[in-house]
C-alpha cells in the first residue's frame, strides 16, 4: 500500500557508519516565579524515561556520557535555566562532527507572546519554551524574562546542522491560549503543559492586537520555527510536536493500570512506547502509530505534528520489523526479558518460549506468564498451556515471544463525582443506564481509570449537561464535545440518550482498535488516497503524516490496484468528528483491476478530527462481495453475516457484538497462507475556510 505503515516495512537497510550519537534532554517542572498551581510534575519523569530508553533500548547506541539531562527534580542533574540550556547547546555544538546524530527533547511549559519581529511569524506571535528561571513579561521590552523564543531555538538547532549533524527534536509542550475545562479529578492526576499568557503578566489585549491569519488554513504552522536543513554539508532535521499551535497537551499518571504510575507527558510516553515496539521504523510510521494510539486510547484531543524528511529511519538506523520477542535470561526468579510496560506487556500476559528466534510459534518449547512487569523489564514463570509444559532444562539463548494480540472491545466510563444537579440526575439513573448500554460498557467510580469520563461543567454553555470527555478529563472545544442535557429528561430518557451516545462512540472506537490490530499490510494491493480543491481540480496525493487538513468542498478520491493473483474486496468507511460512521464504497477487484473513484467531499456540518478506513479483504471464489455498509451508525445490524469470514465476525464484534473481552480471530486457518486482511487508516483534520 502506498502509505507509511509499520506493519508493512519493506525498506532497504542503511549502511552503518562510524558516528557518535548525542542527546540533550530538557525537563522544566517547577517555576519559582509562578503560582504553584502552574508547576508541572511530569517533565522530570519524561527525561529520565527518554534517557533510559536511549542508553538501553535505542536501535543505535547512545553512550551514557553523551546524554545530557537538564531537569529540576532529577538527582545529579542541572536545573534547566536559560543559561544552562544555552551552555549545553554550545558544548554540544562544539562536540559534534559531520555525520553525528543528535536527539533533542523539550518537556515543560510553552506559551505565546507578541513577536519581537512580526515579519518572522505568520500569526504575529512568538512561541516560547519556558526554562525554570523565567520572569515576568514587560510591555516596554516586549519579552518574557529568560524565555527561550522559537527564533533562538531555531538558531541553536541551525548551528548544529551547520556542523553536518542530523537532528531529531521533540517538543512535549504547547503554546495554545485555548480555554480548557476539566472534570473534577485529583490535583495531581492531569495537568496541561499550557501556560496562559496572562499567567506571565502578558497583556492579552496585546496578543489579540497582533494575531493575524496564517494564510491557507490547510497548511499547519509548526508550534516552533524549524530549520529545514538538508543543504549540502548540513545535517537533516526532523521535528515532532505534541500539539498544533492552537491545541494543548496534557501530562497524567502513566502507564494506565500499573501500580507504580507516575506523572508523564502523554506525548512523551506514547512516543517512547511506540519506539520500543517499532525501533526500526521510519519517522512517518512512528508518527502515524502515535496518532492511532491517541485515537484508540482517548489520550487527548490534540493532534501531534511531524515535520522534516519523515521517510528516514528513526535515529538514522536500519530498517526492520516490529519487535515482539526478546532474549531471556534464566534466573532463580524466573525468565527475565528486557521489555516491559513500554513494550505493550502487562502482568498476566502469556508469552511463548522459543528455542530459537527464527522458529515458528507452533514450535514453542512451552509458555510463561508474566508475574512482574516494570517499565523496561519483566519476569515470567512457567505455565501449562494447551497441554504443553515447559521443560526443566532449557537450551541457551531462549526467546520469549508475544502471542496474538487480544482485543478488548469494552469501554470503561467514569461516572461524574457527586455535588452537582446533573451528576445527581445521572447517578440516580445508573441502573437504567447500564441496562440500556449493555455489557460492552463498564461504569466505574470518578477516581478510577477510564477510557471516557462523564462530567458536569458548571461554567460551560450547558451547565445542566453531562459532558463526555476523553480519559484525561480535559475539554478544549466544547462545540465538538458530546453532551446530554439533564433538565429536560427523566431518568429513563437520560439513560437512553446517554447510552446511545456512548455506544455510538464505542463503535467508532472499536473500528479504530481493529484497524490498528490488523494493520495495513497486504502486499498484493496498492492504495492511494487523493484530494482536490474547488480552486485546483488537479488530483494530488493525501499524505498520511503530517495529518492533512481539508476544508469544506475539498474532495477525497481513492486509487486502488490489485497486483496479486486473487480477487480482493475493498470497502471504504469514514468516521466523522461526530462519531458517525459512513460507508462510501464496497466492490471487488480482480487481479490486474484498478479502482479510481471519487468518494466524497467535505461538508461544513461537522468539522474536527476525522478518520477514513480502507478495508481490503481477500475474496473467496464465488462468494458475495464483502459489504460493510451494515457498520454505518444509522443502520447497524450486528446479526447480519458478512460472507461467513472470520474477519467479518471480528468486524461484527467491533460493531458491538456480544463478546465482551478476548482474542478475535482475523483470518481463517484455511486462508492463513495467503495475504490477510488489511485496514489502511488516514486521519484528517477538517475545519472551516477563513
């Protein structure tokens, strides 16, 4: 498929070269000049997590002495003052040589201020990263004391590029002035890395005076200026941003469900989690997987942004497949592997014990159940499975391998805390709500972890409503946040409407979960998505990263070619920002066939984060075309069989079948030797024309 998908890695390995790898990790937590409510807790944990990954897990070696950490709250580290940051950049610039690699990480607060040189900013604002020794903003100088302005960051980065070193820079901060409301959670559970300009004494009217249109709204402006690099003799630059310039990014206690959770930047954790499972992917593939995880885990409403040559392998390393097995050490405590929660493992998971990493899973010597799982390590104990018992004597160099992914199609929803009239109305109707929602929705107390959170927001435009918030409990754009009013409904009506809202969201969520589990790997089918605008009727390719922005009346087309030996069925589904599911196409492609079809154009009715799924399934001889139109939200019929395939059964479960938890078969055993099903995902941002 013509898309950057991790499950379809087929890239040429890059030659190894003699080079040094360096990292500068900056985590700003406590700001003495600010009120304590603006302090952060996660950046110190972010940089420690990244440092451990780089020195123990990264696909290219980072010597510990080449990793510099500037963070308050990290023992032995220097505080990230402006002077310390400048000094570390100067030392790094003096050290690097042509061909070296540099990883830069910024975790902390960001904000915006009127640009000192308005000609350098499309929107008239400077973006700022805030070291811990910042002072107030003064109107006379037009600056925030000791702030690191995006123009200076660009200059610091540019000096390293001029030395011929390649750079990957990651910003886990945000610069939005968006008003953010939140569910009533514990003070230390969720915080945003968003510092309103007025918290620094910046006159908000002066910000409003200079803000101007950025031109074509289809073009996303990076939160910080990025130097392109890539010129002769210069290094290349890739930049990852936790959020667009008008969005916020949170930190919360992670990893979910683990007893040792601690505050982490959601973007940093998700990025390191993805890198741990896919260390040899391209930057584009990593970015795409981060976006998918944000969607299926309800992590945040922000849309991370990725810039630069995204076709390069991360860290300038070599291409390779997903890591799903690890060399084990046999100890008295059990079999120990260098993989843990960051690699998608959890306590109780069962792994196969392989005598050789190249053996088929069916040749497993036995199985272990994980009894202890840390961030970077796990311990497994022998367990009987399918009549197989692990032998007492094991060969040297055994490997533990993850088994098939288990898909959980349930949705956990946190109830609102007591103390408001809307919450009282809902809590009185919980029994009816659970009955109306069915077994696939599980309701928990307000202080429990959840995929979604129900909240009353007294200061919102609908103070009588129950709002449906992501797992962080943060609501930015209330216009795009689902809500159900309570004052005009009795308990039964409230339960029915809220259950319908949650089930609708869950169906869309489950399709994205299934898409991530299946992946986009089908070597016999090429799929390309195209777009054109009312102003330019030329069809051009839609990128998968960064996330493309479309405006009302922009069109989306699909081009698919069957290059294999057998027929395939193609379906196109669209998940709207309002959680609707539209079915745009179903048809069969015989070998050599090509499909070129206009699918739809963007309407102005509902705008926001949307996703398109292109589902490709091998077709059986003389079978009916696999038609997934039954998954449309306004015509869901889970009782209908779809060609009798295992994959169709999985789709039915994703559309709220009866299985509440467990592994879902995606292919029939008889078809296992041929190409499997594939789901290509494209995330879109749709917004109004300016």
